[in-house]
């Protein structure tokens, strides 16, 4: 039964020392999210407790391991108690005293001549000369106890690394502190694998997957990503319910192509299904297949906070902020004391300028646990919305003191330093965010913006391209690339980038209006950003291609009344939703002011960009001696209230030329 397996996995994760990680939490949450079957009160089987044995009390299926676990149960309980108290060195010393550790490291020292690289783990693991000494050095303990001791040693190194680090963004905080226990842990694991490896294959005899998982973590810390992925894949085949192992694999996958390449190598079960969804969201994917997969899982686990959060992030990545906010609001009502992923919720409320809701969320997080990194990020976002940037930086620093791998804190602190005009600190914050997660397009984009402020356009272009590569269907990324190319005088390349921006905007328009993501074929029938159209037209004008410039200027003006959109009403409704804070109706006068000449069909109304395009078209008509068109466009500019003085001057010039040539305006 699924519930029985989930019980066993939740308990096994807890037994193996996963108390302070998301591993046991997720298994327990999924177990709780499975709807309980309704049983009749007169069911005679309910009185027979033997029919419902506790999956948590099962013994190890391997007789040899079960005998070792029974023999060392007293020491294991002591070590587990020390682990729960976060006394990691004492926990490790119960099974691996310092004398044993030094013996293993010394035995492995002569054979560790392979330089660090892609094949390091395999080269050392298949060296037969160390097998005898390794067998004499390693104590005879169960895999469960060995994992607990080595994992405690690993966490001890992580704790020391954080303690050795200087104050966040201080003068000595250059991010070079390392975990000094990685070498010891990797040597012991290599010795254990060599001792258990069969001669005719690469299989590890009797392994249960936990030590492979730990070895993959160590290799990932050493930046040996390919080999780490190899061992993590082996681990999930042996222990597929170890969610922590799946998370480690997610951290090593940086492209969708890598995810598609590794999926056939994974076991096919419900956890790999969840892994594919989670990793796709980490890669900012949001297609219809992903939504369907998520709906299937929600049918099995309808109240799972993890899956509901994935659903909210799916809408967030698709730029449907209203739907994402509604999803997070529902999660908050179901799990009011759950702080996970609330930093994303605060980002959504910040972008929507929803100050009351963000204030409520900050107060809630502070009352639940003010010393969680997520709470500090939420409070920092609230102060940033109030334009109290120094106070926001203080809370983002506090989040990083609690967890230096908090990606949101690094990125958002960079944004705050940009607001404070501290470009050096902003660049350092963004760089640290990229070190934590190279998939974070916001940090790459922030680096591009900061270097653009410094007028270092070549650097800015490189970072913008990295951001656009991570978010190829985000028009904002390509617009930044195009603008940077324009400033560098590369107008042809800039035009190509801005056309990609238009294509990206049409992609999101298709996604949000129809609910299906498809490859957009053309711009026809889509809403387009007047700013992008004006910029493309200006670049065409700069290189002397006036006909193309005129075509894009006309497209820009047409956006006032939804001139390129066949389904403008839908976007008009979307804008009405996004403009509300309490909600409410919009009067006809207000609608007319917002829409300009638009008739409510979804146009942008009069904007600075459309007015500049209309002025350019009026002057172009003057050069072509089409005085009627020029006069009409200039008169419209006077009515718009934008570029009024220039428009009046143009009308006077038109009339003087017409008087000089003796022509009259058409009736």
C-alpha cells in the first residue's frame, strides 16, 4: 500500500539522521496528504491489530546488516541523541574515533595521486592496491551507523565553515572558506566502496544507497559534478524515496537538456515523477505537460503543501501573478505556520505592490519564527516596498547569517544596493548569488544592470546574454540585450534581440490567454510593447532604413487601441484585475483616461512611446510632402497632451509650407 511505504520511508529517513533536512519532512507531508479511506464502524477487522502492522517497526531486510544494527543499538541511540542535539563531532566519535579516522586517511594517502577532475572518484575507487589496508582500517559497523557518523562529520565541517567565515559582506568575507572534513569523509567512503566492490563489475555488494548519497554530496561540494551525478543516480536506484538525494541532483542540473538526458537513467516511480516537476520548475519551465503532470499528483496528494507550492510557482514562472498569489494565499490558509517558499510569495506581493498583504505576511512570519531565513527575506521585502532600503539590507544580511546559501537574500540584497547606488556591493551580492545557484537569472540580470550603470556595456551584454539564455522566453531579458547592443552601436544585432523580445512577449500572451504554451508563429494578433516597437524603429532609422522604421512606428501607434490584437478584450480584463488593490469598478471617465483613444478593446492608450512614434510619422509625412497626414497626426498629438509644444510648432510649419506652395488641406 502507498501509505505503508510512505510510513516506512518517513521513519527510515528520520532514523538515518535526516531530522534537520527536508527529506523526512516531505515524506511525512505526503503521507499526511493521502486521503484516508472511510471504514465502517462495524468492521471486524478493526479489532485485529495484527492486520495493520506499523511500517516504522520493520527490521532491515539484509540479515547481516540487521545483526550489526542489533549489536550496536545502544551506541546508535547515543549517537542519534547527540546528532539531534547538533553535537556532530561527538556523534561521529561514537563510531569513528579520531584514531580510526587517521588510520583510514593514512592508508589511503599513497594511492590518492589522481588529480581532482571528472574521473577522480572512479580512479581511486577501482584501485585494488588499497583494498587490504582499507579492510583492516574500517570498523565493522552497519551502514546505518556509518552513514550517521560520516554525515555528522560532514555537518561538523559545514558548521565550522560557517563559523570561520567573516561577517556577511565584511572586508574579509570573500567566500573562500571550505569544508575541511570533505577529505576525511570521501576517503572513508572510497575505502568502504573498495572493500565491498565485486571484482567483475562496478556493483557495491549489499549497499543500501545512503553512502552513495553522501559520497555524491561530497563530490558536489568538490565541484566534481559529473561524478557526483553518477553516484547520486546509483543512490536513488537503491533508495528511491530519499528525497534529499533527488534535491542534490536538482542542484547539479543547469539546463533542460541535462534533465532530459538523465531522466531515462532514473528509476520510474512516483518520486522520479515529482523530481521531474520540481527540477523543471527550478529551470523556470511552465508548459502544459508540466501542468498536467502536477494535476495528476495533486489528485493523489490533494493537500500536499509541497505540490501546492509547485502549482503556485508554475503560475509565477508563467508571469500570471494573480493566479500565483491566489495559490499562495490558499497554501497559507491550509498551512498557516509553514514558512517554506514564503519568500517567493513576498516577491509576488512586492511586484503587485500589495502593501497590506505583504505587511500581514511579514507580521505572520515574525510571529511564527523571526529567525528563519524566509522570515527575514519577507520582512526585508516589506521594508524595500516602503523604500527603507537600509533596513531591508539589514534583514537580508540577517537571513544570510542564518543561512549563507539563501539565494533570495543574496539577490534581493543586490537589488537594494543598486537602489542605494552602491554598485560595488551590488556586484558582490549578485556574484555570491550566482555562486549559490548558477540558474538564477535574476542575479545575472542584476549584474548586467549594474555594469550598465557603470557604462561598461561589454560586461553588461555578457551578463544579459546569460540571463536571456536562462529565460529565453522572457521579453525583458532580450529587451535588455537589445538596448545594450544599441548603446554599443550594434544596431543590426540590437534589432534581432528586440524582435526576440516581441516574440517572447507573444509567447507569454499565448500562455496566459489560452492556457496552452505554444511556439508563437508571428506577431499578428498579439499585443506588443510600444517601447520595444519604438526602439526597433529608432534603430532602423539610425541605419537609414526608413521604410522599416515607418512600419514599426505605425505598429507602435496601433497599440493604443489594440491595433495588433484580435482578442483585445481578454487583455483588457487582465489589466483591470492587475490594477486593483481593493478591487472595485472603474468609472467610464477613468477608463477613458486610461485608454486614451482606445475603445476598451485592450489597447495601451496614449503613452510616451506612441506619442514619440506619432511625432516621427508626422515629420516623415512632412518630408514626403503629405501635409494632410502630417497635420492630422500633429493635431492628435495636441489632443493627447503629450509633445504638445512640438506638435503646435509642427502644425505652424505645415501651414506655412502649404501657404508657400498654395495647397489646401483636404476636407
